C-alpha cells in the first residue's frame, strides 16, 4: 500500500486556513500545488513501478536499471530520448564549472508574457533541472494553476527539454540554458506573478574542498531566493549526498528569521530525529533520485516556507 505523502496527512484546518488566514493567497496556491491533491502516491511507488514489480519481481526492477526505472516513472510523458536533428545526441558529461568565465554572462530576460500563456500564475523554478522530466511532469499535472521554469547550465539538456515542451504542447513551462548562480535573480524579479516554489534537487556535489565554491547553493543565491519568494512560498531541497544536503540545509536554516521548516508550522508533517523529511512531498522522483535510490542511497530532504510578513 502506498504510504501517504507528508502533505496528504495535513489536517483540514491547514488548507482552510489559507484563503482568509495568516498566509497570502499565493501561499495557498503554492501549498495546494505541493499538497498535490491530484496525486496522493509517494514517489517511490508509482503505479507503473508497482505493476512492473508485481509482474516481474524485484530482481527485474534492478535489472531494468535507472534508465528503465526513469522510463517507468515518467511513462505518462511518453518522451522520446533521442529527439531531433537540431538537438542531436545528448551525452551526459561530468559536472561543468559554473565559475568558468564562459558561464558568468547573465542570460537575457525573456518577456514572460510571451513565454507563458498566463504569466500571472504562481511560478515554480527548478534550479539545475537536468533533463527536465521532473518539471514537465509537474507542469502537465497543473496546466491551469502554475507556471514552471527550469534552469540548466548544460545547453543540450535545456534545448532537448524545450523540444519536449513543444511535443507535449504545454504553455505553462519553459526551460532556459542559464547559470542559476548568475541569472536567477534577474529572471525572477521581473516575473509578473508570484514566485511560490523553488526546488534544488540533487545538485552537483563538487566533492573536493577546493571546488565547493562551484556548488550552486551559495549565499548570494540563497539571498535572492529568500528575497524573491512570495510570503508562504516554499523551497524544496534534497540530495543523496549528506555533505551536500547539510551544506544546503545550514544555509537555509541560517535564514530562520524569514524561513521556517514546514514541520514547525505543520506538525503533522513528519521528519526523522535529525529533521529530514520522511518522504518525498512532490509525488514524483527526479532522475538523480531514482538512480541514487537504485544504488541504495538515502535522500535527505528539507522543505522551507517563507514566513508571512516577510516580503
Ligand atoms: C546531479 S544533476 C540533478 C538533476 C535533477 N535535478 C535531478 O535531480 O535529477 C544537477 C544538474 O544541475 C545542473 N547545474 C549545475 N550547476 C548549475 C548552475 N549553476 N545553474 C544551473 N544548472 C546547474 C547540472 O548541469 C545538472 O544537470
């Protein structure tokens, strides 16, 4: 049986408090969006995966490898891996160095009214979105209630994701080839609607001490996120590398004047003794998450909410 997501167990007072309550209507949209009323399953037991497991057994799930599991997890998107002549073959390369001068030029900010059908809808930004499947899945589920922006520093990944947007005929999602460390603030500060969700999921770990400055979560990005997020808006972070998760966590925990972890405001949301969320609140796993879990890794997750009265 599917374990409930943390948000599925929220008391009704939680959702009913939003419209006229302490938090803004932006917050209401954001929480509803993460509350995922249309998807109560946890990410690790997608129907496709459960069905596959029942038919073939755990051995074959392992044999399917992460590529097979990703295909199952995202079956409803029905995307073709090798896409088109323009994009060509997408080879996953080792981490890029975002501090390289090549990546330090800010991207041009598009006219959001031309990008999205309704540029006033609440916006979710996924920083380091990789292939973009995760965000495409979110956008497809919420076509009328939210806009989605994926920022990715590897050009071909962003280009292929944008190609998929066209294939799926979605008007509420956009992918950009951008270094989030350089361009996040400019991009979101002129977005006409509220920024309600930011996700940073399994960012590149840059293990060596001398390379830690290349990690995407740096003070300047945290400052920008906290500044631009609407009151009640949420920040979801996760990593399969404890050191990376702790590094991100310490930077967001340090902003406790503006941010609180969701289990403080909503005690029914469960964390373990160390404060990591017990399950994935998004209803779908990212590709890196699938791969890491297949290898037996644990995913460390935190979900922050911007305090109301902080704009
Ligand atoms: C390990 S992958 C994780 C991808 C996806 N979030 C997932 O969980 O499957 C990290 C991604 O972040 C991208 N990335 C790294 N630094 C970035 C930056 N400064 N700005 C935008 N994207 C970045 C990488 O190119 C890579 O695709």
